[in-house]
């Protein structure tokens, strides 16, 4: 049994590497590849490290309590800085931008950032795929404004339909009914197709798998089940609390027959399954038991401007220093950003999920350095 204990991370932040010294230029021509031949196509941008939930697998209350020191506003990238970085990423080949958190809807005037990103030019003239992941608590209030600003769609985290269990899991006494209202409001606003993400933790909510499948079958929504992952160091992850996705699919198929279908696009995280009777589809994200590192094309930008090339990363690269450097003009800073991003991605060889088993015997101190999901988003 693999056990990763809870660690108090109040007094430390993930270390950031200084911007690298560049031996060559990396022109932003959309042809950037990492060491394993993977292109850069997907950028996740965390807009806040704060959240109004205290989910036990992400931001447990015993760590993220009233004394936890979140980032000061001055440390966060401004919307203008996010826009500048995103522009360079798009020039390097990014086709999809997802806004995350923490809980991104806590960031004031987020629709203004959506509007700014919507207007970014792309090399081929096609619009960006602009999405957002949320816990749904504020979605009913924000859905129409986000759509009007140019957001394409949302993904909503929902781990239980049972109100008592949902409140236990979010540990903020927030009712499931308001999340369901937010999902319906997003659908009415046209933020679809809407995906519903359920993190499955054995012994906590795995008994609700069939209830979730029945509830969202024959609806416009796509339900996705996520294996409980060893992200960060604060959630006390244990392998024996992971329900393998093969077993999950078998549970559902025993009552609601399923057939596999192909991916929508290269690098898609979820394996897709369709109900044989035409009742829609579900997905499973299996980074623990069926790693999908081989075609991972995602980069992550933290709230304070650190670039991470893996969800399970241990250190980021400080792009904020380049954004706020006093030397040179805007064009030279943009060139430096393009070189930095090119250098970092060009030297990327991350495949943590594929090599997880090889690290099982490493000291806890090394395992514990992984960045928190609440800091860079999922």
C-alpha cells in the first residue's frame, strides 16, 4: 500500500526556476515540440489560488484553514499580463485555453479576461477553444456574463448527488442543488457541451457511480469519472483509495451497456464510452491505472506566473520575472517570453504517470514536493 501523508505547506511555496539562458531562438511558429515529440496545444491558466470549497482531496480544511496564507493580490498576474503570456503561447501553437483556480469564478471581473483572450489572434485565423473549470457554486450568477464575453464552454466538478455526502466532501456546507442550478444556467446560456467531472475516491463516493450515471444519462451533459490522483502533498493520497477505471466501467456496463468510442482530438485526457441504447456518453480519466503521458500536450500557468509542464510537477519556471522586467521594450520582452517558453517546452520530458511505479520506493520527502492542484488547477 502506497501512503502519502498530509503535510503542512503554510510556510512554503513551490520553488521557481529562474528564466533560462537561451542558446538559440525559439520562433513562435506553432511547430514547437518537446523531447518526446509532443506539441504544445493546451494551456491551463490558474487565475486564483483561493477557493470557496475545502474538498478533502484538494484543499483539506486542516491545511487550508483561516490562517493559511494565500497569495497577495500584487503577486497575481494581472489580466493584461495573462493576455500577454497567452498571446505568445498561442503563437507557439496553443489552440485551447482553460481558466482554472482554485475556483476561477472568485477572481473579480473574470469576464473581462475572457473578453481579452477571445480577441487573441491565432496563426490560422481559427478561434481559440476557450473553456473554464468551476465547482459551480457561483455559476448560476456568472454563466450568462461569461458567455457574452466569449467563453465557449464549462466543466463543472461534482463529486456527489447526495446532499449530505456532497457537503462532507466539499467541507463548506454547500448544497448540491445550487451546483445543479449552475449547470442548468450554463446550459441555458449556451456554454456547452458541458462536462461534469466526478473524482471517485473509494469508500467515500464510489457507491454513487451508478446514481451519477443514471442522473446524467439522456441529458446534454457529458459525465466524466476521474481516478483519485496523487496530486500535491496535502490530501494524504493512498493507492488503496483509487478505484481503477476498468472496474468503474464494468460496474456501469453491468446495468447500462457501454461501447468504447475514439478520442475527439489528439491528447484528450478522457477515454470515451457511449451507451449502447443511445443515451449519451461518459468518460474516464485514468492517470493512475492507464497513464496517458504519451500524447500529453498541456502546459500550466500558475496564478503568480510560474510555468509547469506537468500536473505532477515539483517546480515551475518564473515567467512573471520576464513580464515585469524593466529592461527593453514590449517587443523585446515578448521575444524573451517566446524564447523562454520555447526553451522550457523544448526540453520537456515529463511522463510522471507512466513512471509512477518506479518512484514507489523513493523517500517521502521527494514525493511530497509535488505542486498542489489548488495552485495550478487540474
